[in-house]
């Protein structure tokens, strides 16, 4: 049945809005009257929901709730309906209402998600595999854990970079203010005495005047450079730069490996064949450089080689041994989660080391820069003082 969006008053005269599944506009009207709502406007729901509206936190909450209800033996349509009333997002409510309608029409949960097009393709594939082997509730719970770990990793990276970013930004603004406003005033004062500025001060004043006179042009050029880089530089080149970037490149690569290993473990543990799991896990890396290496691994596995041997080109012996143990004990999925935890900790360690080196390096660099500016400013002041005396 299609969905209808309604605006209706209750007996207390309060306006409410929502979605209701019905065969027709008239049927929607009758259903609303039956629950003591007095419709003012009913229209067929056709508004698209942006994928960005379905955030990881909201999706994780919904999946955990659905998993809990399914474990309790509640049918999927009633589980979706229950979660529908608990979410605080109108977009998520709209999506879940559409999912429930499609399920009532006879479609599976995974098929409904695929048709709705608001969910990650990886989740749809996993739900489909979970339905085929009868463990959908476990799949949904595992994917919620996966989302939580992804969010935690992103938050760690952002919080780690906040302090150095603020320090660098504030220092740059202070230096620009001194160069563009303070040094020209000092130059005018010194010129009024008919004296030439010391060389170091003259260089600083010239640089400050250049910035002041060409500030807009420089901003345009920087913006143009960013636009060309984002729009026209091939993704492969950008992906290479992310990995080769000094200090942070290795941590970034480790985070990609962590995501790949966790996804592979989740997919294979959910009943999806190894080769298909490898293919899907490779796609979530979102880095063409890493994808090329992982595609080589897939080709080796497809030709009959074991996963541990195929990974030998990409990963160190420690990881190979962990994967080999997982294959021998039949717990590959569990072992891949251990691999993901290992790389996540390594990424955190690399970022920690980088920050410990970065912060004093920035302070030293800023100290040298500001020291140069202070000396350039003080020299003319001392000369002016001697002239006045």
C-alpha cells in the first residue's frame, strides 16, 4: 500500500502530522477518523529522503532496537512499527514507515531497504544474507556495532586535530594582523623622521604591504587551486597523497585496513561467501590505492589460494598468522575483528606520536616566526628612541 502524509487535528484541537499507509486517499481519511483524528490535508507521500539525513548514530539506534525486538520474537513488520514511534527524526520516521508498508505488501526487509535507497548497500547485502540463514537480528546488531566503531574512530581523529588546528589558525591570524596593520603604521612613523628602515624591518614591511594589497587576489588563487585540485585531480592521485602524506599517511592507511578487516569479518560471519565478502569489504575502503592491493588478494583467492597466503603481499607476518589461525579454527570472522582492533590501536598510536611531535614543532616554528616579527618591529623603535634623545 502507498503512504499518505496527513495534517490532522485531535479531539483537543492540537495539530499533528505523520504518515499512514492506505489503499487510497479515501481509505487514509477513514483510517484517521477511526483513531479520532480529523484530517485537514491528505496527500500521497513522494518526498525523497536524503541519505545524509540517515546519520550513523540514528541508524545505529534503529538497528539496535530492531535487533532487540526480533530477538524477542516480534515479527519484522511490528518491530519496524515499534521503532517508528521511538525515533526523533522525521526523515527516519518517513523511511521506516515506507519500509513497513513495503513489508506489508509482501517484500522482505532487505528488499524493502533496497527499494527505499536510503540505506548503505553494505547493510542491504548483510540483511539479505541474514534473512537467508535466519539470523537477521544478529546481522543488524553487528552492523550497529560496526557503525559505532566507525563513529568513534572519526570522533577520535577530529578531537585529536582540534587543538593543533586552533593554535595554527589563531597564530596565522595574529601574524597576518601584525603584517597588514601594525608594520605599515610603524613604517609611516619611521619615514616621518626621514630615516630608512633596517633591512630586516624593510623586508617585513614589504611583505606586509604585499599581503595587504593582494589579499583578495591571494584568496581567489587559493580558492582556485582548491577547486582545481578537488574537481580535476584524479582520485587515484589524491588517494596516493593521503597515504604518502608525512606522519599521518600511515595512520590513515591503518584506519582503512581496520575498516576493511572489520567489514570482512562482519560479512563473512553473517553467512556471505568469502569471495563476495572480500569484494564488498574492498569497496568500503574508498581508496583506489588500497583497493588495487585488495583486488590482487581477491584474484588470488578466486584462483584457489588461501586467504592467508593471498594477503602475504599486503600485510605483515603478524596479520598473516592471525588470519591463518582463524581459517584453521573456523573462526575467521572473529579473527578479522581482532585484526581490525589491532590496526585501530596502531592508528591511534601513530596519531598520538604525530601529535606529540607536531605540537612542539608548531610552537617552535611559531616562536621563530613571531620572534622574527618582534625583532623587526623593535629595531626601528630603538632607532626612533635614539633619534628623539
